[in-house]
């Protein structure tokens, strides 16, 4: 059992280190501006947060009305 563990650990360490370098993609990614994408993702997350807070607040309010 211990031999299997060390064999798996050995294969994981050396297989992951072989892919650690990877290809250089700076030529492709340098021309793209991710600022607008980041703003869009944050805006969508903000809208979802507002909807979640509104639904949670409504459920708490309805729970208070039911308890009386």
C-alpha cells in the first residue's frame, strides 16, 4: 500500500512539473484588453447580489408576517 502511494506521489510530482512551464502566450494576450470584460462580469455579479438580497429580504419579511 505504501509503495502504491509513493508511486502515485512520484508520478504526480513529475507529471505536473513537466507542464509547469507551458507555451508563451503573451503575444496573443497582450493585444486584448480585459478591463471591459472584468467590468461586465462584476456588473453581472452585482446584479445577482442585489436580486439575492431582495429575495432574502422578502423571505425574511414574509416569515415575520407569518409568525404574528
